[in-house]
C-alpha cells in the first residue's frame, strides 16, 4: 500500500513537471500621449515667447533696465510695501475681532459683524476708496463727544483722511472683512473637543483660544491669508485714482512724460511679480512651521 501511494505521488509530480510553463507577462506603463503633446505645446509656446522677447525691439529692454531701479520707482515700491504691510497687519487684527464677534453668543455683535462684512462685499474696492477720500464733502469736520449734547473737540476731516489715510483705511477695511471670514472658518474647522478639553484642564476661554484654538486655526487659514496678502499687493494700485504716490502712480507720471507706456508698465509687472514671489516664499515657510505633524505622505 505504501509503495502504491509513493508511485502515485511520483507520477503526479512527473506530470506536473511536464506541463508547459508560461512566462510571466511584463507589465508596462501606459504611455500618456496627451500629456506628451501638452508638454510639447507648452515648450513651443515658451520658446516662441522668449524668441519674441529677444528679437522684438518694441519690448525696449534698455528702457526697462533704466527705470527698474530708478530712485523714483524705488520710492514708489517702498510706498507700496509700507501701505501693504500696515494695512495688512491692521486688517488682520481687526479681522480677528470681527471673527470673534461673529462667533460670540451676543446677537448684537453677530449682526454688526455680519452687516459689516456684507457692506464690504457689496461695495467695490475702488468705490470704497473714493468714498473715503471724499468724506469731507459730506462731513467737513469730525466731532468727538456725545451726539446732540456736548462736543469735546472737532477737527477738519481733511486733516485726518488724507491721501494715505483714505488708502490705508480703505484697504484695511477690505482686509479686515476678508480676514474675519477666513479666521472664522479656521476656528470652525477646529474640532469642538479641543475647547472642551481645555475647559477640562481648567484653562480660561481666552487662554484656550490663544494657546490651543488659534494655533490650529492658523494652520488651516495660512493659504487663504497668503492669497489675501497677494490680492492686497495688487489692490494698492487702486489708490492711484486719489493721487497717492505708490508704484503705479509713479510709473504713470513717468510714461505721461516719455510716452514709453509698455516698457514702464512692464517695470510695474516685474516689481509686483517680485513682491508676490516673496510673499509666496513666506507662505511656504509658514505652512511648514504650522504644518508639522500634518504632512501628507
């Protein structure tokens, strides 16, 4: 019996070994012809643009190089940066206040914040800046005191809302409304259990928001903040309508005399591109700092 079973196993092994063996097919990645064609089209477009920029004399690179670092243009760049940083910082602070007002339990604060955000959304930025600049036509003086009872002192409106004052106030109001919604969304994205856990640790609400809620909300809000800052850089060009001497106003005064419009507009584009690139680099570093432990593999 044992010999019979051994012969059966040997016969089965021999038959299995005599069966034809098939080679394992090689898996090849599918060629993406559409992507290859897309890269070819992009490469040809870039090549054509570079060729035109190097051979077309109408670009007038000599004029661009002459005015790119001109002291007057650099003064305009400095004014643009100062206006952006000051209004951006103030807008961030006021935006935090507006966000906390919308998240508060007070119906009055919620409605005031909602009305303010709705007003800023409804009014174009250029119209708002013009309204602020011509405020003196409606209110010649600013009275500080109790309405209808007593006035402590009054000052002329034009001494407060100057060209810079109107530009700064308008951009700050716009930035505050947008940042308020961004911060509110970031705080709402934090799980409610974080605040409950801070209460369990006997932390006050202000301490919990400062050390637990806001750092987590910042991580979520940084991309939107960076986008608003870039938009603010570009919105500074709107204040040229009220005569504030920022970058675009300076360049307009130059090509108004020289009639070299295209080269000088390209100077403005290069400076805006530089400032936007620096803002994007800062955004990337902030995202890495606040995104530790949340990186995607």
